[in-house]
């Protein structure tokens, strides 16, 4: 079994910066592994332990993302691929899906499963994984809570839906988007850290993918951000110091009468 694990670096929520095109600045900004991708990593590691899978982790981003890939390799992942080129900057989910799918097709054309986190906390669109599946013309399963079994080229998984749970089977190659689970994330051991330090991260640029500059990055993005802002926090609350006067109950009663709940 071969697994393509697609992950993303997201800006630390306390350190968000914007470009002149109202896209998030990635270079030179403190970043973390997208939290939902942590569970995709765990799902891949469980499949490796159960079925001897070979895992290659892919990410698209600036050169600093190579450090994140090494951290993931330290957990037990086999290889890392960094998709990086200035022309990829500003990509929306469509352009990102096209770029990542082209990289997976070039580096690991014989993959069995692609794993992604269900959401990315810097956008929360849940579109990139399905877009990758669409570009590669493979089936997809979203909102996966647990991968139960892999046998004879068939993956059995449990999906979490709004009105219950669903057990599905999908023929590989296929893409699965993973939700948060209850298990504790793995921690790197010393042997894994040493392996990660000695593993070369393969870099892939635009010229390697057979795509044009008009198909990627902000030029290849059919959507754009017209405005980016932090919402103002507004409230009409009142503060009363009632501990000494003992008038709290009276104030609450009068307020209830004011809004017409009591007469």
C-alpha cells in the first residue's frame, strides 16, 4: 500500500499577516501544522503499522515548510515532498488542488490512498481535498472518523454525519478526508528524529509539474478575497456592583420587565 499524505502549514492564529492581494502571508510567519492534518497523519501511521504502508507526505508552501515535513517524518512517515515556487503564492482551493494533484501524480502515480485533514483552520472551506480527488478523477470519502479496514483494494471507513454515522466502502485509489478523533497524537522517538534529520526533502517547482503559470497561484484562482478584516466585538452589556448593596435581584427583575418578559 502506498499513501500520499497531504498536509498544510497554517499561520499561528496570533500572528496573521495579509498581502496586498488580501491573501495570507506565508513566508516569514510563524506557522503550525493544521490541527485536522494531525489526525490524517495518525490515520496514515495506523495504516502503516497494520499493512506495512509506504507514506509520502506532501505540502505546498514556502521553503520553511520543509521543517514541518521533517517533524512529520520523525513520527514514522517515509518521505517528504515540498511543492514550492513563488508562482504558487495566493492560490485558492481550486488552484491549490490542481497543483497538489499534479505533484502527487508526478511523484507517486501508483498511490493507493490519499489522506487529508477535513478542514484547514485558516480557511475552513473543506474544498482542497475534494478538489484533489476531482483533478485525479478518483472517488472521495469526506468526514471520515475512522478507517476500519483495508483489504483487496477496498477501504472500509466510518463517516460522521449531522444525523448519525455511516459505514462506507470505497475502491482504491481513493481520497479520504479525516476528522478529529479521540486518540492521542504520536510523539517522535529519538530514532525517528535521527531519520528525519538524514532524510532529504524533495522539492517540486512549477516547471516540474507540466502546468503553466496561468494555472497556478493567484493567476489560476477563480476566486479572490475582496476584503480581509477582524470583526469588531460589540455588546450592550451593563456592569453593576451589587455585592455590597444586595440589589442584584432587583436590578435583574427590573431589566426583565423592561424587555417585556414580565409585567
